[in-house]
């Protein structure tokens, strides 16, 4: 048989300084103490390559890899170093590159410059014995369609230059810049392959045949077919799995060639797209099936489908049981990119990621076995904040999960009944369309650690400063209109513009209380979904959620440094009083008919404000007066469901306009002033990054969701074509009303929305679908993942860095089963949000 089926692996390892956890360029010193037949230098002095012997079984290969790693790790440890098998070292930086001193590598650096200077990457190259080079060339072309799946399994390089790149394998993206990466194109024989390489050398683009860096190639020095697409794998068994799969692919393809099975090459652009997709999402997203017409396929399904198709060859090789076991283990555990991101999420420290990769590289073949048992009935998914790969609770959630795991269903039901009693006794409710609804609090709290909270603090305080600057400018000097950042018509023709807001003093703080709806994506990154600048609600409900949890789950141990949401109340008062030195602050509400009457009562009592309805307020002698006490009001915290100018009372039919007259004279501060709707108009939302740049001279620290404005003709065409793929919303919508999530909508709903947008394009916006993170939530007494978001609040006293303050509370909102709309008015619930303060 022309396929010998022997195995070999070349693994590349980063050298890590054990103290600093940065790359160390001491490969020459280590190689001087290691046998040259098994260890060799690479382009950079921060890397050592190992070369296994010839193996015939997966276990032989495993033992060889383990032995080589131990040999290198022992010598490295003597020098104060550790080794890491990963596509990129998590703490690598561009400045870490140091060239290995030899003529060939020096020529490469001279010729390729930046490509060489950024080659701080490591791969795993797998060799399978193929004695016939013509057959090897044929197989190399036929296995192309399976390479994205192998790449996704190996992906281990999410971090580059100290940042999460958003890719599972940024190594692939860096590597693809070389002129000879990717597919060879159609070749009929080894002679044609050799001629291709010779032509490339003759052009001077590459120096020698070793630089033919194709994804799969006949080896330049052995009778093997070499797979070069994979990242280096920290866990030995992951590398063994890839070797077993590639060997089976080679054997299956050789049989097809011998049987004369026809072959249609994958178009190079489709192959490149599929490789990119695998590098982007790894196992967390979809891969592309490289059929006649490619389509997205869940990564796990692609892996299992490939293995099922290779079963005859795996059984022939005696590898079926082992490959199936290793693959399922990897799918449950996640690839290295998944594990690295999970490690980073705990504290936001790349040192933790380095330690994890080193521990896995130098650890047992099967990897580090988690101590915590899995939640076997939990449908874990990528992007779950509490439950990681393998349905195992993440470290910071283990105590919470263990608490509920020990409770019997009857005990959980008792706590849920107590929760409902506490909510009823507190009259915890809200009103939707005239109907009062109870506020449901799930008993599994959501944890936001100190690193995550610090990210939100920096990003949301920045955003609040820019929005306040915009409000003051738009109703003041109008510099932003004169400078052409946005046209006056875009703002003044929008539904949020209120001409009466032009009358307020130029120094007035327009929005002292801002709410931001933020979500996390499948990689753990924060995104601002919406800005709420008119009358953001939820603070009192966040406090109530904590009180209910304290009553219904008092025995659940609280983590250290847990922030008290009640601290937001005095901070709210300080903010409202900042420009009202007289100190009489009134929360003005419509009363029991208001949708947030519970919150109005709770905030007024907790923040030392008087609570008033329109009948409790009048205007006399140039002041706004609180009738029950006769006190002049210094600040009105407006919590109205309509516009102030339209406000009436029994005694004063023009009350709202009279209050505006007093505010125009600077004799009462209006908190959440008229006209703020221009800043939470969803059509203006996509301009916020420009506002941050214009007013602050900074880049956004938290990204927005890509948003389209159908009022623009070019963007309208995009939206109308993709209504079924996007989330569409009315620009002035509140509470989730009018939101259509295209991928889950019916054909009729999509057609109706398309017609609505075509008729009135300025009334709508469209956003790319963000896969919200999920969180364990009780459905009865069983935990299931539900999508969540977070409403956070920023108190604003001006536009300077010290004038904004992220409140130490957050309202986590939970979507109903099968939904991604988290608003309580749309059937969702809430969670107590456990925010952890700084470790010091």
C-alpha cells in the first residue's frame, strides 16, 4: 500500500520566563543541552521545535510527545523558564521578537521585514507516511475541505500583543500573509508540484523549498504528507486526536484515488473563506461545509460528521474508539482558545492565561482534569457566563451552583415561594399597558467580577460624558452641526427634539441619570446595546432584587468585596443636589398610573427626596413650590411618562410650561430635562462613537453593536435585503416594543417589517444580531440557560472625567425561554447582580 500510515509530529513551543511570564529568547542556550535529532531552532530565539520519531500507533505517538515535552521542560526549568504549546503566547508583544542567528533566517528577515518581525507564533505539523509522492500531491488537494475542521479543533491563539483579537486562531491570520500559504491549486503530479516550487524559488519570492508553506504539502525531507494548518496544542491528547484524524483522512482519500472516485476542487476563495471562518470562531461558532454550495454548520456537528465519515478507516487503523473518545472530550472541554478565554474572564489577568497554557503543556496527556463535577442536565453553550465547557461551573460560580445542587426540589420550591411572598409584601411590581405585573427575581445571582466592572466603569463613564456634551452642545452652541459631524436636520427632525429645551441655561446638566443596556458576546466582550437618557428605570428594582435574595437565599455565602446596591441612593442624591444648593429635591411622578410607580416611591424614600404628583406642585413668585410643605423646590427629578411641556394639574392647566419658565431662569434644576430623547434616539445611537471622538478626543472603550439607519439610501437597501437576518427597532421605542429579531421571526413578520421600513425608513434602525450571553435560570426546579443583559447607571454632574460616576448596582434582566428580548414588559425577569469591588 502506498500509504504507510506512519505518524510523526513537529511541535513548536514558546519559551516563557517563569517570573515575568513573557517570552524569553534563550533557545540557543537550551538547544545546546538537548539532542539535535529531536530538538531544533526556529526562526525566533523564543521558540524551540521538537521532532518526534516515527510512530505506528496513537499511543506510541502520545508517549513520544510526552517524552519530548518533558525533556524540553526539564532543561527549561533549570534556566528559570517554562514551555507553552499555543499558537501565540498570551503575553507576546511585537518587541519580543529576536531572530535566530543564521544566514537563512537573516536573509528571510531582510526580505520579508514585518512578516518575520511578527512571527511570534507556533504550530503543530503532522506527518503521515505516504511513499508515493504523486499520490501525496493528489491527497493534499482532496483533503482541503476538511482542513477548517482540524484548525477549529486546534485553535489556541486568541491573544496577540496583549489583547483578545476576537479570533480563536490569530496565528492563522498572521501566517496567511506569507506568499506561499493556503492551497496549491490543481496539480496533476509530484512533478508539477516540484515545478511549481522551483518556479517560486526562481522568482526570488521564496528562497528554498522549505518555504513552500502550503496548508498540506509533500514533506521536503521525508516520504510523508505534512499538515501545516494547525495551531500548537497545549494538551497532548488534542495533538494526538489531530494526528489520528489526519491519518484517517489520508487513508480514506487514498482509497478514493485508487477507486477512481471523481474529485471537484474547492474554489480557492471558498477554501480561504472556510479557513478564515474556522480561525475566527473555532469551536464556538459555525464552520463552512465545503460542499458544492457551502453553508454554515455548527462546529460540533462538523467534527462529529467528519469522524462518522471516517469510521471505516479509523476502525481499520484500530483508532475508532480512541479518536471518538478524544474528540468528545475536546468538544466538552473546548479547544484551547475557549479555555484561555475562560481563564482570563475570572480576573482579567493574562498571567492566569499564561499559567493555564503552561500547566496544560507540561501536564498529563489528557490535560488538567477539572475538580468540579458537571451539571449533566444543563444545556451548556458558548457564551454562558456561569457554566463553561463540559457543563462545568466556572470557578467563581462553583459555590453558588453547589449550594443549589445540594438542595432537593422541594427546598428550591420553598425558597421560590418565599421569594414570591417577599415580592408581594414589598409591592414589587410594574405597569404595562395599564396592567400591573409582578417582578420576577430568579434565585441564581449573576456575578460581575472586579475586572469586568472596571471595564464597564471606564467605558460607560466615557460614553456618558460624550452624550452629556452632545446634549449641551446641540441645545447650545451647535458646534457639532457647524463642524459637519452631524447635520442639524438629522437631529432636529428626529422624534426626540424638543424646541423648549433650547430655553434651559447653557450650564444646565441635561441628563444627570443615564442608563445603559450592555450585553456580553460569546467571547465575553461587552457591547452597549442601547443608551437610555430620558427616564431610565431599574435602580430600585436592582436594590429590591438584592433584598429578595437576602431573604430567600440567606444561607448562600456571599463573596468578599460584594458591593451594596443601596449605596447608589446617596450617590443619586449627591448628583441631583450638585447644581441645586438649596437641597430640596422632588421626584415628580404621575403617581399610581405610572409604569414605574414602585421605583418612584422607593427612590424618593431612599435618596431623601420628596415624592410628588402634578397636583402636589405649583408655580408661585417665580419658584416651583411643593404644596404639601410649602417649600420652594431646587431640583425636580422628572420621572414622567410624557413630556413636561404637556404636564397639567387640576389647579394649573399649564403647569409644565410654567415649570419650564422657572427652569429657563435658572431657579429650578430639571433632572432628565426635556429634549434628552435626541441622545437615546436609536438612530443617534450609531453616532455615539463619533461623539466620543469629537467631544473627548478618545476612542470608544466599549463598542456599540453595528447599526444601520434606513434613512440613508445605501443603508436602506442593505436593511431591506437583510430584514430576516437583523434586529429591527423603532427609533423611539421603549421597553422592547416593536423589536423584531429577524432570524426568529416568521416570513409574514419579516415581510410586514420590510414594508414598514420601506414606507417610513426614518422611523427605524437595524442592528446586527448579537448572541447575548446566557446564565443558569430556574425553570421550575431545573436550571436552564437564558439570555441576559445588564442595565447599568451613570450619575452625571458635568462633562469632565471627575463629573461622572458609575453607580454600584446593575439590573440583570433575563429573557423568557426561547427569547432574546430581555425587557420585563416582554415577559422577562431579573437576577440579583453581585458586583465585586477592587481586590485592594
